[in-house]
C-alpha cells in the first residue's frame, strides 16, 4: 500500500516533491503510521528497488536454469537493455 502510493506520487511529481505527508494522505494513513514502517522516503525508495532487483534476479535465475548456451547471449543482452533503461 505505501509502496504503491509512493510509486504513484513519484510518477506524478518526482522524488523531490514527494513528501511523507502527501504519501500518508494518498494511502489514507497518518504520517506517524507511515514512519512506523519506513524511516524516510529514501528507505521506501530503497525497499522498492530491492523488490524490483529481487524480481529481476528471480526471472534471470529461472531463465538461466532453463537455457541452452545459444540462448544465454539473448539473456545477457536483455540484462544490459534492462539495466540501461
């Protein structure tokens, strides 16, 4: 809930304009309740990045386990494209 609200506000106005106060309002919580889960907006951002990297790693691990040597080149290229975007 907090992470989704954060992403929504991030998309609307960027990181600098995002505050814990407007995040709390977006998700229907008090600021203190948001702070119960995350110490700062940087911590929320880091948690979202961790989730994305975990998801990406799991997908790559699955792809690598089921790939032939020929397919490995395409997987590596996909990694670089993803990291570059």
